[in-house]
């Protein structure tokens, strides 16, 4: 006389059971297979076909399948609370922030931006008589120098492209006027700048 472990209410093949069992006795091999299937299903690691078959066994009322699935779910829940807190390495934050910045730059490059004439304000720089209006982050800006203003010597870690929009500016005896364009490579140095009449410059760093 044997017992069916799946397929709803258990039945004796030689006749009806006097006392329907809560869980049938299964062969060790089949028990192991059910345990494995329940564990994979609970972790979401089953293939779509395996998951469908296991759901069908649960729906059929397989007592062993139901019990093993509940045990696996309980174990996974307990495991989540048993792990101690671990602080990520400091380098992880810098990598994360770098990746976020790269994705933001990529998104901006795809969508582009438009800066209206009244959307950003002129801000004073540390140099007296010099004001800056940022157009695109720290890379593109307008620079306005009041008449008779000096800008001290400085280095250029990035390449600088400069278009004189208004007025004129002089450095090392050479004067650039409205419409003139200058370029300085990355790593170069700028001698002191002077504007006699004042000027407005469009500067981009690349």
C-alpha cells in the first residue's frame, strides 16, 4: 500500500485512507529534488519552466512542496536580518559619484541645454573689477572686466579658448580686440592681463 505525495488529498491505492496524513512519506531522492526545487523557487533562481512546474505542484496541494517552500522562505528572511552592517570602502563612494557625473554628462550631451539671456547672473570674482557669468558649469563662461582692470598671472590646467566680444584686452604687449580669438593649450601659463577700456570675453575650457 503506497501513498501519493502530490496531487491534492492523499489516497491509498488499495482503498480510502481512514486518517488522511498531513504530509506523506516520500522517497529520499524525491525529497531531495523537492528541497532543491523549493530552494531555487524561493530565491527566484528557477528557470521559467521550473518555476511553472513548481507552482503547479503547490497549487495541487503537495504537502511536501508547501512545507519545503515555507522553510526556505523562513530561512531567507532570517538570513537577511543575521548579516551585520558593513561599511563600504571609501573608494566605492568616489567611484559611484564619478559614475553619476559621467551619466549626467552623457545625458546632457544627448539632450543639450539652452541658457537664456536672463537666466544667470553676473557674480564678482576674487579679482576686483572682474565679474563672471557661468553658462555651462565651470567650462563655459562670460568674463567682464571693468576699465583699467588688471587680472594677475595664472596657470591653465585645461586648454582655454577665448573670444573677445566687446572692448579689448592686452597681455605681454599684444592687444586683442572685439572679434579676436585666442587659444592657450592645457598646462600653459598666462601673463598678467590688462583692459584699458574694459571688455567682455567668452571663455571655454576644454
